[in-house]
C-alpha cells in the first residue's frame, strides 16, 4: 500500500482539491486545516510525506517545517507557495524543506514531487530498520562477514554453540578473529546484556583469574591462548569448572592444543573438557571467495573512521588480493584495507595489473610459504606435503628468495 500524504492547508477548497488529486493517484490522504490539527501525525514513525501551505494563520509553514525537522529530520516536507512567497520558499529549502511548489500547481508536477519524496522517505525508513536490525538483531550476521559456505557454517555453528550453557573452545589460524567469534557467542547466548571481558591467559595468576571471574558473573569471560595459562591457574580453572558457579567461559587458541598437552603446557583434563564443544574458524585460504567481501567491508569501515570517501576498488585490486595466501587472515586483510583507504598500499596490493604468469607465480610462492610455515621451516617435510622432488623444492625456494630457517 502507498504511504500517506499529510495535506495541511487552512483553505478548505484548496485542501479538498489537493486531496482529490492525490486520491486519484491512489495516495492515501490525511487532511488538516492547521498545524495544530497536523502535529499529532508528525512522528518519527510516520511513513508518508507532508504537503503544507506556507502561509497559515497562527503556526505557519516555517513552524511546521521546524517542528518536523526536530521530530525527524528525514521526514520530507513539501511547501506550497503563493506567487510572492518564492524567496521565502527558497529560504525554507535551506532550512531542510524537501521541495516547494508554486500555487496553482499542475497535477503532474505535484505527483512527481510527491513520488520522489515518498521514495526518499521509504529509503530512509528502510535504512533505519536495517541499522536497528544490525544493532539489536543477529550478532552472527552482524559480526561474522562472508558469503562462502564456510562463513555461513561458522555463523550457524556460533549460534548453535551459544545456546548451550557450557564452556567453548574457539580455534583458528592467527588473525582469524577468534575474539570476534567469542563476542558473537556471548551476544547470541542467554545473557547478552551481561558483561563481556576478554583477556590473554598467558601469565595469568590465580588471583587475577579469580577477580575476572567475579567481575564477569552474569556474562561471559573470554580467555585467549589458553595453552599459555600457567599450570597453577589451570588447576584453579579445573576446580571452578566443577562448581558451576561462574560466568560463561570461552577459550581461544591459534595453536594445536594436542601439542600443548604432549609438551606438558596444558593439563590433559582441561584439554579433554574443552574439546567437547569447539568452534573452528576457517582461514582465508579455505574461503578465498570471502576476500573481496571482507576487503570491501574493511575499506568502507576505514573510510568512515577516517572521515574520507572510500576509494574505488578495481577488479585489478581484487585480483591482486586473491593471489595472496593471507597467513595473517582477517587481521592482515584489515590492515591492507586501511593502507589502501589512506592511499598507502602495501606489498599485497602492488600486484595490480600483473599478467597471468606473474599472478600464478605469486600463488606458487604463497603455497611454498604456507607449507614452510606449517612445517616449521622443515623444507623436506614441506616438499613432501607439496609432492615436490627435493631438488625442485630447493630450486623454487631459491627462485623466490625463501629461506626455510626464517620459518622456524
């Protein structure tokens, strides 16, 4: 249904003529003979537009315009002016009027202005609705970006885990956004209004741990790099988990916890307890189709923070980004977006305009880097994983200037 038009004019003949013209075009009309009659309809939720005469006894069109602007600056007001009122109408435009029409106005002209105002109002209300939805709605959709199946699976997993009142382990490669997913689990959980605190577990003594537990009761406590928590604090944590008298506990780690158990850094009982409910964040190398989505979002975010217009993101820029391995994941991509927005592109965006052979070489280099990183600089193991003869592996390392010892 078309949104209504609030027609305000003290002349009943003019008011009736305007109403009939609008009703013939199937616009619902609310008519008022004065500002006093009209003001109760002028609200922030009014879905239509206002068509008002400039000159009226008592409160005139200027007063109505100011009242409307104070109520909702995005509610369009179209003013009707007499022949001698045009300078006054121009002044009203500078004060926020959507437009003005000189009486008598042709029906086609009136309808055209009303339709433009209706579209502007509908867009303003829709943007407002979407913003409210983002601010108060689904935290997984608001915080976890991406259109890939992996991104959607991550959102679904975070929502599902949030409904279970138990400790959670979030894992993922460095820079993947472990703390962000922890925040999503808190916001999608039973007590999103409660406190949410995040701290590194490295070096945390039992006294600090106990203080944090007390401060976050009724909410959630996120402890990152749980494998680095001192053993004495791990014992305190295990004791606490048996009582149930604690805030929701969310743990994070970018390291393989099984290795930490083997080395004695992580208590086995704690490991087996945490592995029961896990959320794994896929790296960007597993969902490259999300790179353009995330980059555009980060550029828009950076431009807004810097108070500047977002630069144009060309296909060449996207191509160069897609050719990278992004071992730093979302955090590294965010840094690249910030530099790009400020006109300071780093190495990762300097490949724009390269040919296919050069871009393929970049992809090959990124695969070598990832294999070396995964195998802690052991070139033989990396060559085996890539199914390359050792001589070929060393030739390629020399070609790209890669030194295995740099990854140990």
